[in-house]
């Protein structure tokens, strides 16, 4: 299983301000612990947590899954499988 990486960039920074890594071996357990509010917030941004879990089990799936830019906050969030 691939690790899920979530990187948060501020402004035009090339280096992320925050990086979260969820090891592939525990992604199903970790996903079940995510609060419903957070899952709904992800959905509003077009990110389906269940789909990320499913893709992480596919050895051929890797790379950037989604990139969300919030121009008001000046943030960019990148979710990828590595």
C-alpha cells in the first residue's frame, strides 16, 4: 500500500509549511478515525477519503491525486500517493 502525503503550502512557497504522512499499512484504520466534520470538509473540496483509501491499495496508483488552491487564504493543499 502507498503512503498518503498531504502537503500544505503557504503563499508562493515552494517548500510545504506542513506535511502529513499516513503510512499505507494503516490508512484504513486512520481513515476510520477521521471525524465526520473533516470528511465532509474534504468532500466540499472534491476529495473523497474512501477513494483515497481504495487507491492506496493499488500498487500501480501513485503520484498527485488532487491539488486544492484557496486564493483567499493563500494556501495550496496537495494530496498524493507515494
